[in-house]
C-alpha cells in the first residue's frame, strides 16, 4: 500500500513537471462525443477560450462531414459514440509490476529486435524506475535544447507557455475542416509534440521518441506541430520499432510541419502498432493526416516512414511546395502481413518555381495483406520548371495478398517534368535458389531480398533506426514464407 | 430527374413497341442520369452541361462523305442513321451506367458484325458523321467466332455544331480469333462524344487496338478489355492530341482474369492550346490470373502554357506470380533535339512537328494496314501546331 502510494506520488510529481495534468487519478470521460465532451477536455486541460472555440468549430464541421470511403480498405463501421475521448494516464497500479507479467510473445519480439532490457520495460509499460529514468534523461536533454533556443514540449504545455506560437500555427497547414479524421482530431486532440526551432538554429540533437519527455500515453488523438524558422533545421523521429502496448483502437493523428526560408525538416516514422491477430481480429486503425508546408524559399521537407503495424493504415504524408526552389521528399516502406490493410502514399503540391519532389515507395504484401500506394503529384500553373520523380515498387509474397497503385498526376504547367515508374513482382525463384544454394535458410534469404528491396528508403532513416527497421521487417515477415 | 426534355422527346418519338421493350434501360437513365464528378471515374470530366442541353430532333447534314479507303468496305452513319452499307442493327444488351442506358434506350442503328468460324472478313471502315444541333446514339456488336480474323476502323467525324454522340461497341473474340480494332475520333470543336468499347477475349485470342483521339468539346472513351481465358492477349495503344479548348478523357481498363494472359499498353499524349487531357489506365489482375504479364507506358507532352493533363496509371493486383510494370511521364520537347534538326537545315516549326510526329508514331507504327495508318498519320499531322503538311513531314522522316 505504501509502495503504491509512493509510486502515485512520483507520478504526480512527474506530471507536475511536465506541467499539463495535475490530476492523476485514472479518470475517463464517459464514451461518446458531444460539445459537452469537448468542453470537458478543454476544461481538464485548462485551455484558453480560443482553443475551445477552435475545437468546437472543428466539431461542428465534423458533424456535417461524412466518413470517407474511397480508400482501398475494408473495415466494420466505427461507432464514434462508443469511444472515450478523454482518459487521463493509467495509474501505476494498473500496469504490470515487472516483465514477468508481460505477454511472453511481446518479450520474444523485443528480444528479436535486440532492445535493451530497460527499454523493454518502458515499452511494455512496466511501472518501475525506468520510466522515471527516462524523465531524468529527458530533463537533461531539455536543458541542452533550451540552450539552443529550441522549444520541444507537449502541445498542452505549449498552449500555456507559448500561446502566440500555437495560435499562429495550429491548423495553418491542416485546417480544422480538412478531412473527416482531421476535423475529429481538431475537436478532441489530447496531446502531441510541439517543436519550434528559431531562426538560424540547427537543432543540436535528433528529437526522438526514445527519450521523449512528453509522450506517455498521448492517446489516440495526437497533434504535432513542428516549425522551423529561416535557416533552421531539425530531424524528428516518431514512433518506435517495438510493438507498443496500446488500448486504443482508433488513432487519428494530425501532424503539421512548417518550413520557412532555407529551413529543413526531416520527419521519420516507424509505426508498429498492434496489427491484429492472424485472423484480423483486433488491431489498430491508423487514420493519420500529415502535411508539411514549405512556406519559404529553398525550404525542404522530407518524410520517411516505415509502416509495419496497424490493422488498417490510412496515411498520406504530404508536402505543399509553396516557396520557390523548395524540395519535398517521401520515402516509404509499408508492409502488410496476415490481414493487414494499408492505403498510403503522398501528395506533392507544386506551387512555387523550380520546386522538386521525389517519391520512393516500397510496398511489401504478404499473407492476406492488401496494400495500396495512392499518390498525387499536382503541378500548378505557377510552378515553372517543377520536377517530380516517382517510383513505387511492390513485392508480393504469397498467393492471397494484393498490391495496388493509384498514382494521380495533374499537370498545368508545360515546363514541368514528371516521371512515374511502378513495378509489381514476386521474389524470384532464381534469387531464392541462389541464396539457398549459398547456405541461407529460406526465411533468411527472403529477409535479405526484402531488405535489399527497401534499401533506398532505409538509407534515409537515421542510422540506429535503419538497423532496427531491418530487423523489424524480418520479424514482421515471420511465417509469411514456407 | 434533371436530364433535359431533349432526351425525353427523342424517347417519346420511338415506336410504342420499342419503348415497351426498352422501358427498363430508359428508367435506369431517368434514375441515374449522367455520371457526376463526385464519382471517382468522372472526377476530371464534368457532364453536368448535358443535363440541360437542347438538341433538335433532326438536322440537315452539311458534311460531305470523304473518299473511301483503298481496299476497305465502308459503312456510313449520319446523325444516328445508316446512309451507306447494309447490315442489320444489333440488340442493345449492355447498360450499366447512365450513358450506356441512354444509348440502349435511344439507339436506332449500328453495326452487327458476325464472323464465322475460321473466316476472315474484309477490313471494314465504320464512319460516323454528325452535323447540326442533334443527337446520335449508335450500338455496335462484333462477334468473332473461333479462329476468325477481322479488321475494323471506327471513325467518328463531325462539323462545328454542338452534336451529342454516344456509341457502345460490344466485342466478343472467340478462341484463337484475332481482331484489329482502330479508332479515329475527330469530331468538331463544339461536339460531345461519349463512347464505350467493351471487349471480351477468349482463350489464345488476341485484340490489337490502336486509337487516335483528336478532339471535340468533350470526348470520353471507356475502353474495357476482359482477358477472360488463358492465353488471351491485348494490345491497347493510343494517341490523344487535343488542342484548342478540347477536353479528351480516355479510360482504359484491362482485366486479367485467367492465367498466362498478356497485355501491352502504350499511350502518347500531345496536349496543345488550352486543352485538357485525362488519361486513366487501369490494370486489374485477379486472383486466378497467375503468370500475368502486363506493361503500361504513358508519355505526354504539354505544348502550350494553358494545356493541362491529369493522368492516373493504376495497378490493382490480387495474384502474386505476375510481372506488372507501368510508367508515366510528362514533359516537353528536348531543346537539344530541336537544335539538332535545325542544324540540319529544318526550320523551327518543321523540326518541332517532326519530333511531335515521331513521338506519336511510337503508337501509330503499330497499325499494320497501310491505308489506315496513312489516314491516321494524315489526320494527326493536320492537327499539329502550324498545321504541318503531312507529305512534308514524311519527306522529313525519310530524309
């Protein structure tokens, strides 16, 4: 009892430090979405009136919208009234006390990925010191960042500490009524990250989830804003290669990036949420709106994603290339196994002169997985000398899977140059034979070939992530061969 | 129902017995109307103007019938009625959207070609001429029995009046049979042409399609090829070269349903003036269609500042042992190539047109029949900027 009390105190202390929730009692709003729920969320978070107005505006728009059905995915209808839209972090007593209480399957995966014990505990949500360790590490990092003038905090904190910045940029890239899930997110978002890199600053470290100070249980409606002022640059890493404990089925995140003149933002994602079991029961629905706005000249936004988790993925990280000479990039590896479905791709909207974009998408479909690349390259009449290169390749493993490509191109300027290439094939028998003849097992051979297939994307990932991403593919493909 | 009275009037002029027979398709049209831009397949092509368009029941024809192609039989339809040639009109069967339903309800004539087992039919030039503020609806049906062979050119022309033409061509190609299908689409600048071509290809049979779409206020062609049995092959090639304020929309769908089916698709686009070109090439490989081999290639050039192209090469694959590739590019003529030709003494216009012509020739070279190919080349050349003389271009090519 005393121990529990102590722990709760510690949690209280930690939350206080983060400064956005003082009430730690595990507390959830009753399921259902109404103006009342939104007012409750806003009140709980002690938000200013303008933010509440923003939420309500989004909610009213959302009510008038219909759920999109154009994506090439199938799932039972979501009951938005059955979801609880606010829940405070789980108290420590609900968490497993040690790794012995954690699902052995999960532990096995951690081992295969080579994740250190401490991190395993953190990822599995074990209520031990490691969590607090991460807080202390986070605090040190925060000091370094503060010295450089970089703001990196939770969005709730930013609302209080830097309201003028949040007010200026929130909804400026993804408007509150942009699409069904973005509107929902705008109405009920609970947390997420806020990054601001001031003029001429190169962020001194990669902002990564591993030491994320602000991201325990951000919940299902994450809102992230990253702003790079003139000449600034930042590399942001989201997610984690390890499967994460997660109770929420619907995830509808919104990420907004703003790059001013000569700024560079690199956003990397590794997503490995619960994909459901072999029969497709359970699993996360990941409906995400991510968009970057190259507002300034020579700005650059680069998206890199490795998507292996979630039952359903619906995600199109996009770039609006508004500034002259700005650059957009999209590198993606998506893997669907068992009954996973993914409809993912990107949008490159060329507005400014001499804008360039590169799209490299690698899809791997195994088991009964089904995945689509859906991309849009739009060259507006104002985009003189725009250039796009798109390559999307699909690899099929097994006779029951599907791979689809829906690339939209819209060109309104005659000086534009666009190239699109796509191929679909299976792993060649001769390639497999060659590898096996050299003494590799079939599974190793497949994994090697798949990793080679994804090389162009992995090389864009930060080093340590790249290594883990390779292992992750290997683990995710288990059972798909032979 | 928002569709204009014009359609109802034509419907009511049909004989009572025919109306009773076609009641279901007419009601389908009344219910659904024309497809809307909210439908994915129509997002770039807006037919809403057709809903309150006004058409005369009859109009005088002001086009002169062009000279016949050497060695070809000819069948000529004018404003939906046959004026040359004699074949019996087919029954309308296909009606799965507003346009095909309207066509099925209102068609009065069309080609009904049946080629018997192992036979070879003479090449047939099917010419459609439309004129005046009028509508024409034609329904064609072509059946090739096993081992037979046929060549068919569907040629649609018109004057500058705002005609509406719908046509539906249903084709059945029997085992081991071979169809060469050509299309020239060259209607007037105010005219609308909505056409559907539906082809089913049986075991080891082959269809070779080459199309040339030159213009019209609004042109839409849906070309669906169903490779239904093992060994079926399709070659689907086309050029679209709209200019002025034309809107040309091409949708191709190649459906691989059986193992060992092959498809090749090459499209070239030359978009000039303030024209708007839409290309949607879809390849679907069903689960049963293992060992499918499919390639699709689209290249387009925007020739002027106001031109626009929307292209979408789609792949939808449900089988794993397949080879599928597609590529799409959009760009402009290579300045170095123009410079090279000019350094050889060609003037700027000729150099440019020669390159454009050669670009389109990747497709037109697939037309085997000389008379038909020359006809297509001539028509394309007449539409190139600066209206290059075809003979001059050919000289350039030879030199």
